[in-house]
C-alpha cells in the first residue's frame, strides 16, 4: 500500500508529466484558454491514458514478450492509443457535441500526445504489475489534468490584466508554465 501511495504522490506532484518532464506541451498550450475546455481534454486524457496503459501492459506481457517481438512495442502502443482516441472522439461527438466542438483539432491530437505514449512505455520500463500500472496511469493523467486546469484558470485571470504587447499570448503562457514548474519543484521532497 505504501508503494502505491508513493507512486501516486510522485506521479502527480514530483514527476508531473507537464510540469516536471515537459511532455504534452502542445495540448497544454492549445486547450488551456478556457477552464471548461481544459477540463474536457483532461477527462478524455484520463480515460485514454488509463485504458491504453492497461491494454498495452496486457499486450506487452502476454503477446510481445512471449513471442520475442518486443521491438514492435512502440508501433503497437501507438496503434492501441489511436484506436482508443477514435473511440473517445466518436462517443464525445455523439454525447457532448459542444465539448467536441470546443476541443476541435486537439481531440485527435491525443493520439500524438507524448504523455499517453510516455505513460504506456514507462509502466513497462518500471516493470509495474497490473495494479501499479493502473495506479500510475491514473496518477499521471490526474497530474496532467491538474496542470492544465491550473494553467487554464491562470490564463483566464491573465486576460483581465494589462500585459505588455510582446508578452501577450504564448509568451506569457510559457512564463506562467515555467513558474508553475518551479512551484511544483517544491514537492520534490515528498516522494
């Protein structure tokens, strides 16, 4: 139980994929102009990361390793992620059309979001069992959601401030992201 708690704290706060490892910056910059959009993307990413990590773990240990074709890991993992994103996109288009429209091009970009592939590969590299894989995947995706939600909230508040012209848009967002990363470094002693 202590190991699972350590995985949760380390993955959400200490080794946050966005703020500690700087992965997933494209969707982070793209969907954080509004809190609702960031929340929708974060929830979709939670689903995709968790499910893809479970499926790729099973494929790795029950198909790739026994057949000695581990060199196909990246290709197989990307295909699994792409199929899951397609399923999420279809469901979201039917059940949440406004969120689907708000996410626009960023929803299919979950397929190429390096956080999703990074988590799937990391659980294999760390030799996690299935329970640890689920906990790690959930924690990594919650960390992603936390980072983009905080950034979206800050970006909404920044709109009401006077910012020099040269810092408007992406520059102030990157400065904010950098300051958030420095703040999250304070969690380094927890895990």
